[in-house]
């Protein structure tokens, strides 16, 4: 695999601190048997805790992948997806336990995790940060937001346009660290040469539309695309921290027929689901 990666993060024009954390490792820096590791985590819980939760999540993922490689080296396909879900369950436990401290109660974080491995993209999703894939000029959102408005759109209660301005648009239904258990969405697809993968916190897509994101991607090179996207978000108000990771696939080791529309998202539960009970504990961002 040949992959080029760029990243950028910005505090925005309203917040006084950055609760986003991210990491992008490729080539010799990536964990064993992994071509690239990309993570965006958007913390929540206030000045003293949001950035703690997001950084703990990123650090926990890197630690497990670097130091417990024997757990996944022989795994492929669905089995590797199950491992990623289990791993995030373990990270969730650490963050949740830390959140029992009085000054960190209620802290949590989103997590969008991408692993590129032998020509395949594996995604693990909790919360409303996003992954997009630009392929042959078409932009696809390849993760699903775990948010109140996304649930409302899927049930036909709101349109996409209504969801963007709804008072509950900042309410998420899943996060790392808010409960002892977490439900993780896992998906996988084959990558193709010249695919452009974008991971971002919601500071991007809450400020600019997918159409605007698409236009920025079309007219900017990889070297400045992250900065251009953040500039676009800040131009529209910059109400939140914004983090962007861009990964361009220059060469693929294996060939496969699947694509963003043909990929299947698999929801894997670490323990018997408490999701319906958790709905009563919706978390509103500041």
C-alpha cells in the first residue's frame, strides 16, 4: 500500500480550548500489520474533561494496537472487525472509570476509527464524528451519525435540511465513556487507487454542507485540503473545534469489487445491549 496522509485541527472562532484529539499513522509509524491508522475523537464534558476523554481514547487505541499485536495479527475480515469493536469496548471501560472522578463526571468522546490493512478499509464508529470517501468524483458519507437528529431523519420525522438547524442537532446517542458498555458500528470495504478518505469532527459538517465539502475536495490538492476544509468551516462561523484527516490511496495491494455503496455496516455489541436504556441519557454538547 502507498498512502499519503495530511491532518489539521483548529480551535474555531468561538471556543477557548480544543477538545478534539486525533492521530494519523502510516508507513513505518503504523502499528504491526496495519498500513494506516486514523482516529478522530471529539471530547465533551467541559474544559476539565472533554480533551481528557478524547486523548485517553486515542492513546488507548494506539497502545493496544502497538503492544498487543498478537491479538489481531492472524485475524482477517469480520474477525478483525470484531477485534476492533472489542478494543473500543476496552477503551470505553478505561474512559468510563476515569469519568467517575468528581471533576470528570459526564466526560465522554466520539470516536471515528479507520484502519487500512491489505487493501481494505475498516471503520469503527461511535458518536457523530464522520468518515467520507471521495471515489471517482463522488462523495460518500461512509459512517452513520449516532445522534438524535439522525434517528429522526431515518424515521422520517425530519428532513436533512431540518436536521441541520434543529435545536437537538447537538444531542448524541452514543459516546465513549458515558456508560460502562458501548455499542460500536463496524464496516469494511475494499479500497481503490485514488480513493480519498476524510475523517472529521462535527465542527466541519455542522458548519458546511456535504455539497460544500465536495466542492472543496474537488479544487484542492491533498497538501492543503485539510486547511481548506477548516477555513471553510471557520468562514461559516467556526462554532466548534474542527479536526480533519485526509488520506489518499496511491497504490492498493489487492483488488476487490466492493465500494462505498456496496459495503455493509455491521453493528457488534460488546455485551447485551443497554442502548435503549441509554437513550434516556442523551448527551447534549455545549
